[in-house]
């Protein structure tokens, strides 16, 4: 456990942590193609927290580029340091608010978006802060390619049902849905996030959906 100040200082030196101010100085001609130096498919994880999912995906597939997005630098530090230790060149972390996604990704440049255990925001007054609310889906529609995928994992039945409804009203086709992912997967190994482990240990069923964008 290192304190926040230490983690922020590491992030400032880490080549794989992208802060908005770097875009002008280090990547004046665009990001993330300049960063990854290839045209491989681009996959982002929103609200990546400690980034274990981004790191896990990047380890499994060197032919795609993975970007973990979160506003909390002290959480991103965990994934950033792991990716550096593993010399993973296809993983990076972007410390921004999800609300600003379209400022950092070109239109129709992203192949897939993963959202794992987002804050469910159950109050009606917080509905527009949910990462699957229509205003966020508008952003995803701007940056995803046609046929691009959105994946959601959550412990919250309320958020899951809300997402299924809102996605279908907003140009997304539900391709897969499971109310108990681990019952469906049986013993297939998966990458588990910090929150996923916590909810599993508390006995929650993990819900999963995959939706495809068709405008
Ligand atoms: C409940 S945690 C889940 C973290 C991780 N996905 C996991 O499964 O362990 C939600 C994460 O989303 C991030 N987050 C919430 N709203 C966000 C926003 N609007 N923009 C960027 N990150 C956000 C939080 O900082 C937090 O790390």
C-alpha cells in the first residue's frame, strides 16, 4: 500500500499513464495511434479502477491495443505498474472523466468498450451519471465503429435491467445476456476485477451482457 502522493508521482513518470495535458506536448498529432504506433484494434475499459481487466486482456491478446480509463490516478497506478513490470506495450491508462471520451478518441475508432462493475447509481436523480445512461451511450456511439461492442458486467440487477432497456432504445443490439455469468461459464477461466471478487465472495450473481452498435 503506497500513499496517493507517491502513486501520483509514479504516474507522472510512467510512460503508460496518459494525462490530458500530455496530449498537447507528447501527442500533438493525435492519440492513441501515435502512442501504440500501429493500427491494431482499439479496446477501452471504462472505470477500470485498478486496471486488472485491461492488463489481463492485454496479456491475452498482443494484437489489440487496450486502454484503461479512470478518473482516479491512485487506482490506475496499480495497473500501470503491473503493465510496466510485464513490459506490456499494448496497454495504456488514460486518466480522464468518461464524460470527455470523445475528446480523446477519434470518431469510429474504438472496436470494443468494457464496463465492469460501474457504480450502479440507483437514485433516479443520479440516473444520468450511470455509465450506461443515454448521454454516455451517445458518446460510445460517436467513438465506436459500426458493429463495435459494449460489454457490461455488474452485480446490480437494477442497473442490468436498466442497461438492457436503454441499449435497445439507442441503436445497440443485445447479442448476449446472462443473469448468472458463472453459472453459464461453469469452470471457464475469466479475468476477475477487484469488485468482481468482492461481489462473488458476498454471494452475488454476476450479470453480463454484450451489445453491438448498429446505426
Ligand atoms: C466500482 S469501481 C469499479 C472498478 C473496476 N472496474 C472493478 O471492477 O474493480 C468504479 C470505478 O469507476 C470510476 N469512475 C466512476 N465514474 C467515472 C467517470 N465518470 N469517469 C471515469 N471514471 C469513473 C471510479 O473512479 C472507479 O474506479
